[in-house]
């Protein structure tokens, strides 16, 4: 599977070997990591991806992606799916950036790309969550078209759903009430 390219980013799908090296904190040959990368979240995502590979095989095309800036090729974070779509066509998504890359719209740009990718691959619903005090992530998800879908004592949940076919139709997005 190839990279997903946006205006400012390259979302590189990780291989098992890349995930192993990231989890060990060892950059692959030729890799360019920005200072602060990988974060604990990136390591946790790589470890989850490795468990998925071991337990159920490659979740292609719903794996883990390294977020790189196009301008300099530096890895600044990660995003991806927590596994393949379930029997109802739903996936869960997560993302994170190193602190120095936050506040520049990179997370929204990466999330939009992964939402479009999921829809084009037949997904009917994408879910995500963020801690209650992580208002920046709440804004990222709503800016990308996701809507609040509930909460528990720890996190607020968001989702976007589509009806109809993946081609030629706009997503049916329920807007949050104000």
C-alpha cells in the first residue's frame, strides 16, 4: 500500500518491521524523526499494530501511519485505525503529534485524509475519543466533520457516519447542536 499524500503531509503506512523499530525507539535506516518523535502514544500505537499483526494478521488497509511533513520529510506523529472494519463497517481511529507540531492544523489534515480513505474503502462509521480536558483534540475531530457521540467518566466520544455508496456522494454528517 502506498503513502497517503495531503497538501502538507505524507501519511506513511507502517510495516511490521517499521513498527518494531519504532516501538524499540530505533529509527529505520534513512528515517528522519523530528525531535520528540516518537511519543508514548506513537509507541503504544506501534505496539497495538504489532499485536494485531500477531493476533489476526495484517489489517490492511486499516493500519497505522506515520505522519511526515512534506516540506522536510520529518516524522512528527502518527495516526491510524485501531484495526480492520467490524461486521457493520465501523472503525476506530486515533492520532497524535509531537508538541512542537501541534496547533498548525496537521492533525485535522491527517484526520480528514484518513476519514476520506476509510469512506472510499467502504467504511460506514469512524469513531474516535479524547480525554475530557483535551479540547484541542475535540476541535480537531469536529473540524474534520466528526460529531460528539457520548462520553464516560474518562473520555468524550466522536463519530462520523455515511449512508449510500462510497463514490460520488457527500457524507451524511450530523452536526452538533449548539
